[in-house]
């Protein structure tokens, strides 16, 4: 191929693939820089296919199907248009460039048109240059037996008393009779590593820490599972990645050095932010979530917008990094330590360059990851990390926060696993909510250390069991008589929104309840949202 750009083309079997075939059998020269992949319908092309093609070294991706109105599956091309629209947004935000993806309608008789499209796309990519993404390679191989032995030693697994408290506490085991943390441990201890490294059981743990909370022997099961996931069969992991693996792919792409993102469009027009200063607001993946989950309208970006409005009202122009990357939480908990370490080093370097002395996050996972896990990669951070609820609770105690609008609602708070059991932050969010005029704060039966998980972690193993856990949690909140469920985790909100937007025949009756993030509730009561 020489210096020609490398293009992967996903083409509908009935139209565009036939058109390309016609181009290849006619006098028109078939482009040698295009790798054709035939699919039955363009509507089956997941955004993850596009991202993976780019991750593996393609310079551009061509998606092609039947003309509108001619789809053999009625509306497949309409679905393709929607999916590729979302993918274009992601590529633009990531700094890869939406023009590296092209969607074209080509019929079976349009061989000449296929040749023209291929030529013009090739010329455009030649002008743009090679993809900034380096071809993705498999993680460095480890000797499974030795690595598993190290994981066993590091997480106290041999101290298991087989008392069953982990399995009786585990949210997943309570719903899924086939899953048991102690059974997973037992099989590794008995040398069944080959079976377990390709088992779906390895990916069922949500890392909620409830088993750690109740284990009398300090067995650190979530950490053990995370460590052995680094050795696991990647095909099994791929099968269990929710949403086609798009969130994880987006995170991996952010590890590319020199990638300049376009992620600041979420800022409200009136927002005042800085490039350097004492306080830095770590936004996390909220802008990306709004694009990835646009079908359910997650409104996660409203959290970041309201947080900046609150900062501004308090007289603070927070540093917001233009090239902030994902904190890497999901890569860490899926065992991708190499890419997690890259993100940690990049983010810490950016934060230090900003001169920030304090980093505030509105995301429970970002808080845990930066405050705790980054230190294992870079050592002493050189700055303080606090959650937004802690930041506000401290200012409330100093009487520096003024609430203007009485809320007049009964609220119930859900403790995110990463903020609660992982980091021990239970009181700060409640103090904030209790100080809002007109708020009556009630508690669910299972709260604080006993709070139930929303059912999914790191976009893995989203199943009927996860859905059941989400329904249970919403039902438990509804039983309190609260008007609104409040949390400090964007993923909890996405999971609840997802289960509540399911088809009517599978949606449970009587558990509809409004829910919101903490920052938005505070912004409303302070009169800035």
C-alpha cells in the first residue's frame, strides 16, 4: 500500500458490497488500500467496530449501506445513520477527527460511485495524514501461575474461613445462584486457573466492597479479582463488555500521547474557568457519557455545568483542563494496568502543571481513583483530592454557602460504592442535603455501609441480574416515600435511567422515581440552575 492511508470499509451485503464487487470486476481499479468487511446490514455496525478499527491502525473507516428507503431490513440504514452520528461526535471530542469516519449510501449497481467514494476518501485522508492513534497491541504477557500466586498473597485470599459471609452479602450472588465469591477463590486455590481465566464468573464482581465490609478475615476479594482479570481470556472479556465496549475503547484511545481533545463544548456560556489556579475541577467522562448514551438522555453533563456554576457563585474560577483524560477507573478494574498507568501519569502531569493545590471531583469513581489508586503509580501526588460533597460540607460548616430556594422535597440518598465503602464518605453528602431549606432526608433500609450496589461496574457483565439489582434499588428508594433519589455517581444514574427506559412489558410497575445528582440539587437550591 505504500504511503496510502489504510481504510477499513464495513459494507452492506445487499447493496454497497455488491457495488464494490462490481467495481472490482469492471475496468475500474479496486482500491488496494481498502480492507472490505461484508456485513448483512449497515444497521448492525456498532460504534465499537469503528473505534476498534482505528485502534488497530486504520487511518479511516468507511461505512456504507443501502440508500434510504431501500434497506432490505426496513430501517437498518436509519439505525446506521444514528450510530455513526454518535461515533462522529466521539471522534471529534477525542481529537481523532470525525472526518476519519465516512457514511455513504451505495447501491448494488453503483460500482462507479463506490470507486469515486473510495478515491475521494483516500485523497481526504492523505491530506489529513496518518491517524494519531498507535496500533493497539496486547498487554505484556505474564506467567499466569506466578501472577496468580502474587495476587493470592497480596489480597489475603488464603485466610478465607469458608464462612460464607461474602456469598451471603454479595449483591450478585443474592440474585444469581450460580455465582459465589468464595467458590471463585476456592477454584483458584485448587489450581483450576485455566478454567477460571476463561470463565464468565471472573467478570461478575462489581467491586462494591460489601464482602470486604463483612469478611472476618480481611480477604480482599475485589482486589484479587481485579488482579487476575489482567490474565484473563480477552475474548470472554469482550463478550461481557456492555455497550459494545465503546466506553472502554474511548478510555483506551485517551492514552494516546499528543492527542488534543475537543471536550470543552459542555461549558455554559457564562461559566468562568481558568487554566492555572489553586483549585482544579476534574470533570471526568461526563461529556462523553452524554454522547455515548444519548438515546436515554442521561443529562450527565448537567452535573459538570452545575458544579462550575456553584464554584463561580462561591467566587471560585476553577481550573478545567482542556486535555483532561479519563481517570482510568474502568481500565484498572478490568485489569488493564498498562493503560491505566498511562492515564494516571498523563493526568497527574497536567494537574501539576496547572499549579492546583486541591482537586475536586463530582464523580465517586474519579475521587477514589485519583485520591487512592494514582499514588500506586506516581507516588506522592503533591495535591489534595476531595469529593464535591466534602468541599461543600466544609464550606457549609464555615457558613460560606447560601441556599436561596427552599426545595420542599423529601429526598433519599444512595451511597455510591466507590464513595461510601471504598472511601468512607457517608456524612458529607447527607450534611449538604440536610442543610438545604425545605428538605426532609430519609434513609433506605440498606444504606451507608450496607447500601446496595447499582449492579454494574466498569461497563461489564450487564445482564438480567444487573437489571434486577437496579430495579430492587429503585423500589427500595420508592418505599421510603421520597420524592427524589439523589446520588453522587453518574454511572448509577445511567444504569437507573437505562432500566427505567426499557420496554413497558419488562419495566416493573410502581417504582418510577425522580433521581438527580447532588450537584444539580445544590445548584437548584442556590438558584444557579
